[in-house]
């Protein structure tokens, strides 16, 4: 069974990444930043977690207002560094942990946290600014795997502090019920006091920062009672992102051992680091077994339905490249390229030979078996002028005429619109 070894909280101001990239270890005002992170990096070096659940917020880099979510869990194989305007930082791609992410996902939804899920998105300074100084990557690789959890804290309404704390408790159950014997750390980033917009830009409150650092260790439940306005009043509007620390704190035992804490205010944002070790008493494994059974309940019996393939996160990750290629059929330029030069289009998308062959042969059932969701099939069908009914008949291994005889009327349709050939 997985064990939570502890929690780490840290600011994620771009200052941290800048200091690292510009090699400012011995440069007066910057030195305390390195001194703050060194004990944390040593802790990770000693503890060697197999995975880190890494809670952060994106700064409208990869998660824009066309679809803004509260809690978004990363389920992908890897995560690159985002370009925030001046080119991406030169850091290695971070390995994901799809298996652990899928378990956490199902567990959280079972506990009625209806999460969003992402893959194939680069992560911004909310993630990488502290990441680059928390974990040793001198050899060009990261020493652990990551399950990122992105929290939408920028477009109100956002989750309450209380909801974040409750999510942390559910996260604990999710991690502890993971059947493999792995060691997991929980990291949260954000804060401390700062405001970066409006006439109040530059606001800090060091007294509150120290109070918060104390309370997150000893009185997290009280912090969970605070409103966003109370956080903004005390710690600045953007500083209110510290509610993400409550997810980490909720995932730890009530009693924790503080092994490191630091605070330094060089410019705009109070830079804090905190390391807490878990002090939980081990409880019977049957608790976790019962939870896993509850997790399996919703899809129990589904594998007995013939010809039925629920589209789950494992499928989504496994068949992502081909689903992405077919989804792009909503773009007129992509489908024109596919129609005029299919082989070049396949190559540009990096499709494997198996994937190319499935599309070339219009192997509708083969595509389903491979992990393509039906709604990509109907897009492809619309592009090549094939009706939905043809696709249904082909999947059933019947002629169109035979299949139509099983319907009350013999109508033919597809999702093709005004561009249909
Ligand atoms: Fe932030």
C-alpha cells in the first residue's frame, strides 16, 4: 500500500526560477532563496519519494478562460515546460505517473469530487519555478514521478478554502488506498502574501505570513473557515492562492512534525518553504480494501456487456495521439490536408504504423478496439462522406441494408455540416 511520507509547501514566484536560471547563489539579495530551498532539496534527497502529488495553479498559460476548471488532475505520461512569453525554461520534461493518477482520479470521483483531467499541456511557473530548486536534476532527469493537480484560483467563483481542505482529506484516502508499496509526497505551491494587480500592487503583510505558516501546521481547520476576501485582505488578492496549501495539509495526518520552515521577502512576494512529516498511526488495511471496492462499484459488471468499451482514463492516455489526430478533423485545414495528402498528414502527427493502417482502412471497429472514442469516428466519417449508419453497420459486421432493417425508419445521417462533400 502507498504511504504518504510528508508534505512540502512553497511559494512559486517566478523570482525563484529566475534566481536558479541566472545562477545567483552567491549574489547578496538572492542567497536566502537558495538557503530556503536547500533543506527541502536535501529532504527529498533523503526521502526519495516514488511519486509526488504536486498541487499548483496555472497563471492562464495552459488553462485559459475558454474552459476554466476548479480541480484538474494530470493523467499524462509527461509534462513539458510552458512558454510564458519569453521562451520555455531549459528544464527536462517531468515524467508523469498515469497509473497513480488514474487511481487518485477514480478515488476522488468516488468521494464526490468531480474532477477535470488533463494531459498534453505544458506547465508554467506555478509548477516549475519551485520544482527547479526542490529536486535535483543535475544529470538531466528528475528523480521521481509527478501527478500534477492544477487548481483554478484566478476566475471567481473559485473553490473555498474549506473545499480545498476537504479535497486534501479525500486525496489522503486516494493515495493510501493505492495498492502498490510506493512512497508519496504531497507538494503545494503558491503565496505567500502578495498582490500584483491594481493600485494595491506590491501589498505584503509579513505578520500574516508568519501567522499563516504557524496556523497551516497547527490549526488548518481554522484556516479552512476563512473566506477569499479575508485571505485577500490579510495576504493580498493573488496571495489568496495559499488556499492550495490546505489541500496538502488535508492530505497529512492531524499531527505532523515540522522539519523545516523558512520565510524571506526579497521583493513582491513572501517566499516561504515548509516541510512536514506525517505522524499517522497505521490502521487496518481492510479500510483501504473497502474503499477500493467502492471505487470499482460504478463500472462493476460492465465487462460482461458484449461489444461495450467504456472510455476511461487509461484508454484516454493510451490512445491519445490517435484521438487527437481525429479530433483535429474539426479544423478545416487539417481535414483538407488529410484528404489531399493523408500519408504526409499521418507522418506530421507522428502516428504509428498501426494507427495509420486503422485510419487508411477505415477500420471502424478496429479503431474502437484500439481506444478511439466513437465521437472521433463520426467526425472522420463526416470528413470522408460516410454516414453514421454505415459506421454502426460496419461495427456490427452487417451490411448497411441489413442494419437499416433493424431500425424503425431507414433514415441516413451524419454530423457533416455545410462543408460536406
Ligand atoms: Fe501564483
